[in-house]
C-alpha cells in the first residue's frame, strides 16, 4: 500500500493532539509502520527551533522563516525518508498551521507565505489533513483547565484565535479534496469515531 502523510491541525485547545494516538493505533492495527511527529519540531534541530519559536519574541517574518526552516529539516531528515521506506507519517501540524497562525493570526503577507511554501516543499502536500474546528472561547477554557504554563502563541488574545480559525477555514475551502473539517465541540469518543471513519475511507479504499 502506498505510504501516506496525514496531518492534524486546529487552534490550540481544539483537542487534536489527544486524537493522534488513536489514529496511529488504527493505522498500525492494519500492519503499517507509522512515524508520529510534530511541528515545529520532529528532528533534533527542529526541537531546538521549536523552543525558540514558542518562547522567544521575534519579528513576524523571522518567525515565518524559522517555521519553514524547521519544516525543511523535518522533510529532509524524517518525513521524506519515512515515506520513501513505505512508512506512513502522522504529524501534529504542518504548513496549514503556518498559514493559519502567521498569515491569518499575525498578518504575514500571503505572497511571502506562498513563496516560502513553494520553495520548501513544491508539489508536496499531505495526503489527508484533519482540521479540528472549535470556537476559540471554548478552546481557551480547555487550555486554562490544563494548568500548564502557556507559550507565547497560547497567550495571544481572543481576536488572534478568531483570525487563526478563519484562516484554517479558508485553507480548508481551498483544498476540499485534501482537507476534512472536524467539529471539535463534541465528545472525544464521537470525534474519534469520525476521525477513524475518515482515515479508513480516504486512505484504505
């Protein structure tokens, strides 16, 4: 079976991360080797850049370029070799997140985003992307209940996350064959059932 690259997306607090383990288990139950990863991060260099990106203040364009620098390393060192070896890759975020957070949330010039995307991974997109859609107010309450110290993105105000959500919806509308929207306001078991049905229908037919 052809290797697949599946990404999970959504605003912070939407609950996507808790669904990734179940998705990986589902794929592995079909006898497929899966590499689970995340962005920014996924490689030793990427994890160092993640710490900088999540905690150090910087210019918007610096932020965008560092995101894509970490992504280029991620692709070269992990994603592309895994796919070439016949494994599947499941990632917590990819380029859709940069569009949502940097273009939508922060106002990065979309032309600069497009140039970086075309440079770093021309003609390459995930086979399937699941965007967990949730009202930012609900997501904020969920994050507050974790007791964890927020990073600099999580500390942004409500209007920032409204813009991020809107950008995710635009990205989904632009790529209906690749992207599936998940109503993340429901119970975890209901969400998991839908995620599993989507993966089975999109990747195992």
